[in-house]
């Protein structure tokens, strides 16, 4: 279900977000024309990109890259840096 998705409008694929999750997964979506991410790092510089599954969707004739955290997690104050 997409009922609990948070939405932010950005003009590039890069962003830094902090999450509080209870048995949930992160979804990061942006226009495919921005290119693929090269990393998804935490505040300590550890790369989590391999913990995400990349897929593509088309919405209103625009293609999007969608990175979905593969496994649900419970974590508080988890910072992710998308590049």
C-alpha cells in the first residue's frame, strides 16, 4: 500500500534523509533521466546500495527509478545519503 508514503519534491537524485522505521522498508523514487544512484550511505559512510532492490515504474508517461529496501527493518534516527 502507498498510504503511508512520505513525499518530497527534489530537483536531483541526491538527498539526505533520516528515518524512524518499525518493521518497514524505505522507498526512494526519482525520474530515471537523473541516472542510477552510485551509493546509498549511512552517517558513518557505510554503503547500503546492495541492501536495496532497483526497479522502474512509469507514472504519467514519466519513467522513474525506484530503490526499495529489500528487507523490513526497525530502526530510529537512521540517516541515509543518496547519491
